[in-house]
């Protein structure tokens, strides 16, 4: 039984068995803070338990604030979402206002965090639910303004509920030094909109308020996105992204210091780190625009378990372009390097803002089929990368550096004079903004150097006396270095290993510029081209040579067109010193050697693998 002395003035004692607010019988106190005291109560009319929140006396005494509270309560009561705590109504008794709230069993997120950081998978699940609740409220025009772990409750079955949406932000009287629980600060205003609060009003808990809140500026739903980033960061790291010994230190940290993403566990994926970075942009104009975008990102991470980067994933990545074409990147398993397996750009339909999908997987260790078998991943993780809408992703160049940190891709766009402009770009995987690689304008084909530090690209110059150039430029920037200048119609380049660069070219009046029937080699330092072989059969074309370890042999795909126009593919092995070729695997395309003794290739829509001995250059399966 509750002692009457502990009840606010408006709570009436009814007989010897109950303390009442209207039809609500108060059972016990649940908690108290700067915004009021919360009691567990029973609704006698409906027979349900509720949380009854007694608001500070100043709230009831201020007519404008009281009207705003009732107006916002009506708006929020219309928000029906499983991740939003329901407001049943507002009661007033003896001059005191009470919010009648859904009673939620379980613990607050703050209580959960008191036991330490939350496993990343669980934190992502919590983040999805918080974001979903915020999204529903934002769509109804309600901004929370005080999202923090203490305002998130987790039921015993894992359901997450967000509490205290945009309501009853009272003055803080607490002097606790636990800044994660520091009181809401509210300097009263005569008018405050639901989506944008009046400039000059600070509302929010210091450890989680956005920079614009801390400065007393007008806020909108983006302030909740900041607070959401703080809460999600704390879930993963076990501590908030900003701190300080005093309230002033903490606010300075929010205003001036960048979040320390290095404080996150090493296993947290680049994708999750980037989401946190975008949520915690100090400039609200650069911040993530909608909490629904965060929900979508987190749901994708949860569905594909791509919230972490364990070491076994990094050593066995695979990648493909999620378009109508076949494009795969296969790792050199021993060193975690990446090699382009194919793009089939003739049918590539990417559209504006092309989206790439990365599947990181560990293949089965044993391949015992007589010829080859489809590689079935035991563990698949997906990362989507959205490229800018302009300029348009062309699809013929899509390369990832050996360390998996930088994506290089090509774009095309129409210039004012009607010509098509082509450009190579680099995008660090922990950043959203790409950068143009200077000097690569007008590229025709490209490849990465074995160390992943440079891009090799073919360009063409001249109108009548056309010359083809092979250049090398550092991804981080610098002047391109000329390696080859020739009148041979170069159209492909490959330098995946060894000290020889392989180049394909078209030769003959009936051969289109983008078709190859000649293979050249040139030292990696540059110099004169050396012809390796030319296709004697004019029905044949070659694509994407891949040097083998030792640098004396290479794999390549040979396409042969018959009288009916049908094309047959074969993976061939060529001796780079003699030009002698032999078929290694029929009905195969885009062959690549993977460190550790396998050749992978495409057959139809399947990726297959077969054991291969690079010393004897023979299949072992």
C-alpha cells in the first residue's frame, strides 16, 4: 500500500484500500525524474494496468503549456505502432495534470546498458525497432526531442517501446553527475510547433541532444536522428559518443568534437559505422534526412547479418553487381585480395544511382565433383552501396582494391557539346562521397595494379592520327604516368599479378573497336608492346586475360561465333612467351585463378570452381 504522503497533491485517498486519480487506482511508484513521477495504476473502467505520470506543478499552472500538452497528447494518441508507447489520455485533478500511459513490463535500455555494451546483432535489432517507432511518430508530425536510453523500454520478449514522445518536457532540477540521465532542459516558450520548435528553446537530455538543440535553435525531426545515433552508438560501444566531467564539458563535446568511431568494437562493419557517422553529422543539413532510411539500413544488416566484419568474412569475399548482367568479384583467398570476374557490360542495366551488392561468404572447403560444382556459400553477408545518380555509373569498370577499402568505377555523361564524357571515380567504402580520379577523363578500359594503389587505364587521343595510350595514376591522386603510346587499337587491360601487363586490342577492318582479337604484353614499367598472339580464326574474340602466378601464363575467355551467330565460350590457357593456347574448360567464361589452388568461372548464371595446380597448370578435379 502506498503512503499518502508520497502521492502528489492531486491524488485522492479513497477509503482504506486505494489512492485514486479519477478512475485510476494507484498501486505504487515506478520512478521519478525531472519531468514528473510515474506510478503504476489500474484503470477501473477497463480493467487494465497503466502508467500514470504526474507532471510538475508548473506545467499545470501555465495555461499555454497545458494547452500544448493536451494538443500534442491528442496527436500522439493517434500514433498506433507497436514500438511506440500508447498514450491513453490526459487527466487533471486538483490542479495537477496526469498522463495516462501504456504500462510496459521489462527494463529500460538504460538499465540494460548498465550491464555493459550490447552484442551488435542485438543492438541492431533494438535500433530497428527504435527507428520504426520514431518513423511512425515523425509521419504523424511528432518529434521526440528527448530520445535517450531511459526513454526506451524493452519487454521480456524483446519488444522495444519508445516513451515520452514530445510531451511534458519539464524543467530539470536534478544535479546528478550521471550525464546520461541529466535532466531535460526547457526554457519556456509561448509557442512551439509540433515539427519545429521555437528558436531559443532547449529541450533534450544533454548527453543526447543535437548541436542545434544545444544552441537553442529551431529543431525538427533531424534532432531525433542525432539522438538515435547517440543511443545506437552507446548500445554497441557501451558508452555514449560524447562525454565530459561537467554539463558544460559535455555540451562543448557535442558542439565541437567528432564522435570517436574507433571506440566501437573492431567487429562493427563499415556499413554500420557509416550509418552512425551520418546520424551524428553536426550540420543537420548533412545529416541523414529520414529515420526511415536508418530503419531500412538496419533491417538490411539484420536480414543479411552484415552488421559485423569478422576476420573470416574478410578473407573470403565475393561481389556482384545487382543488375541484369553477370558481374562477380572473387577473392585471392590466401591474401584476401579481390579480382574482377566479369561485368558483361553489353546487357548491363544499372540506371541512375546504380546499386552494388557485395556478398561476403565462406565457400565450402571441399570440392569433390568430377568436373566442377557450384560454390554454395555457408555464410552470406550483403552490403549495398548506392552510387550517385549523376554522373551515371557506366558498368564497364567496377574494381575493388586488395584491402577491400576503395571502390573504383567508371561513369559516363553527356556534355554540353553533345559528346559523351567518361571518368573514373574512387569511393572509399567508409565514405558516401566519391572523388574523381584526376587525369582519367575519356578512359576506355581500366585495371588496378596488384598492390591496389594505382589505376591503369587506356585512353585515346587525336582525331585523324589516332593514338592509344596506357597510363598509370595513383588512386589517391597525382599526375598520370605514360606507359605505352601506340597506334594499336587497345581496348582492354589486365594486371592482376606479376610484372607483365596484358592488353587486348582489335585488329583488322572488320573488327569493331570494342572487340578484341589480339593479345599484347608489356613490362609493368612500360615500353614497347609485345604481341603474344592473334586469333587466326576471324570468328573468335578474346576477353579479360588473367595472369597466373609466375607471370608466364594466363587464363582468358575465347568467344567463337558459328554460322548461325551463336556464341560458344571456352576458358583457355595461353603461354605468354610462345602464344600457344589450349582449352582448359569448355563452356566457361570469365575464368579467374584464386590463390589457394582453384579456378573459378561462370557458366550460364552459375559460379563454379575447380581445383587447379598453378605449377603444372592442370585441373585436379
